[in-house]
């Protein structure tokens, strides 16, 4: 059996929201939710959503999480270093970058750390702590399907910015170095814009090429 991936851009800056389904079990997870609108509701209304998995805590990836959790009853997972973004609109940057009061606060059901595993039926996502964009940025890697969700750490041809609070140039360098050094290839589903592959980024991404 395999993992299916659907996506739609959501929210004020059209961050990618992914709906992943483990076909063997029928269990699904939503990765990042910058909004909760009719399009997302339609995609998940007949799915058994177990998790809401967050790559980091910026507002454009979490503004829909409260309503999504109310609709699905799913558990919210985020790295422990970004957990306060869920209830602090200044930490999530919603207060400054979008609209004060737009974010509905909540707390995570599970705090993630480096090396954790998120099990979705027969699919196992390895949690890679890839700080740099934020202190709690993570990638979710399914080694069996060779699929990775990188949030705002790695994009097609570039990487996430490091000039926002808790961002760090050196940590981003180390995170990209780690991703570049992973064995084999992965399909890379990014936080914004189009997907790519790890093999392509090793060759074409100007930041990875310097490593």
C-alpha cells in the first residue's frame, strides 16, 4: 500500500496545505493549515483525520488549525520550540504580519522533538528537527515512500528566510547540510509554491550547492 498526497494553497499568503492518506488503514493527516475554508472542508469531510502535523508555528501555516481541530477532532502536533506560537499571536507573527486577533489560540496535543516518529497506519513519518527558519521548524520524512514535507526549510531552488524572530543563518546552513546528506532521493513537498526532489535541489539549489 502507499501514501496519497493532496494539496491546496490556503490562507493569506497561500501556504501549501497537504492532506496525506495511508491507503492501508484509511487514516489521514493534514500537514499545515493556513486557513480552514470550504475547499479544505470538502477534501476532508469523508476522511478519518488523525493528526494535524505542523512544520512550524508561523501564522500562515497555523491560522486554520483551531477550526480544523474542531471539525475533525484530530491531534495537533508541533515541535516543542514552536509550541507557544499556537497561543501567542506575536510569536506566530499573526499580530504583526496579518491581523491582530485573527488567530484562535489553542495548545498542542503532542510536542515533537528530533527523532520522534509519527505513525499513521502503516506509514511512519520521521521527525527531523531542521531549525533555521524558526527554532522549532521540522521536516516530516516517510522513508518507505521516499516523501518529505519540508515546510519553510527547503523550497524549490531556495530555502526559507532566517531574518524573522528565532531564525538563524547557521542553523539553516546545518539543516540544509543535513537534508543534502540524506541517503537517496525524496519527493519534496514544500511550504510554498511547487514541489521538487532532493536530488534536483542538491544540484540546482544555490544554497545547497555551497554546502
